[in-house]
C-alpha cells in the first residue's frame, strides 16, 4: 500500500485482532464498535474516534449496525500531504478522541460522496484526514485521565466467569464487566490483561469457544444452534473462530468423535 486507502464499512460482531504496518483512523457515523489498542479500550461511536499508529496490536468487535470510516495511512505518504509532518505527530501514540457534531456531519457527508463518486477516493481521503488534523490542532488532545483503583479493589475472576457464562448468548461489553468490578472501562481493561494475559474481549471469545467445544463433543445440537447459544451471529463466523482457536473445524471434530 503506497496511498491513502479509505473505505466505508460495517464492522461485524466477529472478534478481530491484528497488527498492520500502516497508521489507521477510525470514525463512525452511526452504531458502535468495542476497540482496544494494547490494553486500552474504548467504544467507537459517532462522538468518539481513534487513531491507531502502525505496528500497534489492536482488536475490535462491532455491533453489526455501525457505519464506519476506516482510513489506512502508509507513513511514506505523509510527506506528500499538506502539513504531513504535523499529521505524522498525531500518530506518535494511540489516541481516542472526541468527535464534535460538525466533524461527524462531515464524515457522514463524505461517506455518501465516497459511495456516489468512488473516482474521488483520494481527494475524499485527504480531505477527511486534513479535517481531523485541523480539529485536533484547534482543540489539542488532552491526555487520557487514569484512575487509580482503591487498594482494596480486586478483580473477582470467578464472579466474572459466572456472569459471562450466564450471558454467553448476549452481547458482552467491556463497560458492563468493568461496572461489575466498580472500575472505569479503561482501568478494568488494563488490570484484566495484567491478571489474565488477555484482553476482556479475547477472554470472552475464548470462554465462548470452550463452552462451544463441550457442546460440540457432548450434545446432539446443530452447529447453528450451538453458535447462537454461545453468542455468534451465524454458523459461518462460529466455525471460522472455532477453527482458528482449536485448529480443527467443529464439524470435523464432531465426526472424529
């Protein structure tokens, strides 16, 4: 990739975790996506966006109803842009930032223009990036406040496991898990990863799949039914996640037994 790559998309329910070699801007005009970058997580909505520097591990799960702008920005393209050096500094660290209504309206308008005039892709991408730069330049990003937990505050993993297991078929949000522990979402995310070595979203995904494996091997339920019981939107996304985690497809594991 040697140019700005902009796309309007819907981020689905499937949990995705990866690293890439380009910077990335994420803006939503509707819906929501749970996103974390190296242990710090927030919710991407019409009023909250994020900047992901290259080579930073991140993961996300959408609500399946969002409309989201994803702008991939190779570092080598920035010197060719107006204020490229200043824009590059925006990516010196991961950032979540507030999106004012005027910027949200602009993103929504550009999303429509991208659909109507795909030949203007490069111009629309550059315009969106410059609009964000001007917004952040006029309203410097404040450092995210960190909240120190009280010494007595502890993550009760057994309690969390029990709650997760009761809600496997539902959408599970980091904010809800954090509330169970009386912590902010960001602080909970960091402490949870210290305790388990996993982000909350990855941990929930693993727990869904472990329960699913029990059902695959010890029940006659259809794979589609099992998928719905453990919180996957369809059998296809369930089977792909199952195969990635256990290195065997659920249908094959069932036949093998």
